[in-house]
C-alpha cells in the first residue's frame, strides 16, 4: 500500500527541493583561500555480462564520466571553513592567501546550503 504512494511522494519531494533552490537566498561572504584543488575530468568504461534491453544474455557496456572541478577552500574572518567551486578562468588567477568573495545559496524552506561559488577576487 505504501509503495502505491511512493512515486507521488518522490515527485513532491523533488519539486520541493527544486523550488527551494530556485527561490533560495544568496548571501556573500569574504575570506582567504587556504587551499585549492583541481580535479581533472575522467571517464570510465565497464564491460560485463548481463541482460540486454531485449531480454537476452549478452555483453553489457557501461560508461561513466565527470567534468573537471575547480575547488577552493576559504576561511572567513569568523573562522568558518567553506568549500566553494570556481570557474577555470578565475581558479588559475587565484593563489593561496588571496582574499575572495563567495556567493552561498541557502534554501528558503529547508535552509540547506545548495551551492557555494567563488565570484571574484578582492584586492
């Protein structure tokens, strides 16, 4: 009986989460860069035996890929440590110790931190 309502419940939850993000509040913090991490893009291929879409046994190939990521770790004047993403252009102009501004999106309903992105270097 519960499983009959599961798709509806998941749909409502997904709509709530998307609405929470779209109408979230963005606030800005400043801080110093304490660490930078570059994670290159990657792709993986897996081959195995399984059931094909036609229902027959056969060789099944799966692929997985991820784009490159530019992570910057910031310490605010209050001592809070924040992990933020950055664009590649901004990432390569920044150094440890630089003062930056980061925008943080907080959900309006859930108060979940949805995204944190470095917006600019402060001179």
